[in-house]
């Protein structure tokens, strides 16, 4: 015996032709970054291949006499090449094809030669280190020597990352990242990610790229001088159903503050900090 406990409507729980997508309906617009479930949807309608933009080629050059290999024991004044490995991972994570040109010592002629070679085959050139205003920093001079060079800006009111360089040469964008690991990775997030998304063919609104964010309550006061845009790394934790953001130590060379961070909060140019208990927007990593 079968007992029917409630009425069943005609065609209930049956997917009809056209319920999911209809003939003539636009599936994806040009410039959409394909996700895993997008590929499943394409398979479902019998699309085995489609034309896509090629991955942008990103040339990465690390600069500085102080940089040593990961297996070396740094002497006073030396540092392992943290940025090379971190940036390589981020480039691939954001859809770039990496061309790593290794470390170039503080020699202008050598840097110019490698930069010239890198610009021939790359869509974007990233320079790690050598962007500070100092006697031994030759990055700016080397960029200026490239064909069609244009220094768009050198130095920004952002912390971490004040000595950032943005330039172009040979018709290609050049981003000079600070040498400190945290500064380099924050500036990559702010500048290189939008560049990579644009070079990848993404259809993004001019001047504004969608970012994954969340709201959280700030656990402690954060000070910031007026006239500078600060990006403060935070860790997130849920307490009694509310999400809290705990600021992490604000040192540009402390790479493990990024390891512990879930995201960062932005303090605007005209703000002088954010008080404990305020709700903040967290830009998620």
C-alpha cells in the first residue's frame, strides 16, 4: 500500500527543457573569468572548447646586492629572496604566466640589459626592490633608459609601500615594488592585481574592481597620520556570533604578519585612525 500524504502538482520536481537555460540566452559575456562551475555549465550544454584570452606574461626581476638564495645563511645586511617566491605564487594565482629573471645585483648596465630583454616578451614587468630614493638604488635610472620610458609616479601616500614606482616602456606597464616583503605584497594586491585582471581580458568597470570583503568589528584602536592611506593587516575571529578584526603588528619586513592575516583594512587619507568597536570593511586576501 502506498500512502500519499500531500498533493503533488503536475511536473513537480521535474526539470523541463529550458528550465536551466533557454535557447538563444546569453551564457557568458566577453571578459568573464571562468570558474570551475562555469566549466561544468559549458559541458552541460555541449560546449567542448571556446576562445579565451591568453595568460598575460609577467616578467619578474629581483634587484639588490643584499639578496641571497633561500638556502644561504644571511650575513648582517643580507636577506633571503622572500619576494621572489611570494610574488611568483601570486602571479600564478591571479592568472599570470611567470618569467622569472632571477636576481640582478646593483649594476645599472646589467639591470638595463635584463630589463630590455624582459620587456620584449612580457605584458607586465615587475621589479622587486630598488625603488627607494637612495644612492645605491638604480631602478629608476634603468627604467628611464628604456625605449619610450615614462615614469608616471614614484612615491605614493600609502603605507606600507610609499616608494612604489609605476612606469611604462616599450609600450608595457612596469611596476616597481618596495623591497620589504609586506610592502611588496600589499602593493601587488593594490596595483598588480588590477593590472593582471585587465591584461587577462576581464571585463571590469573603469576605476573600480570588485573585491571580496566582509564587515567586522575592530578589536583595538588603530592610529594613522592624516594625509596617508594606511593598509593594516588584520586577523578575523568570531565571538558570540559577531566577526571581529584584530590588527596585527604593522612592520613592513615582518612577513609572518601576512601569514596570520585574513585581510586588511583601509584607513583613508583624511582619517586619523579608527577606534575600537567601530565596524570596518575588511578586504579579504
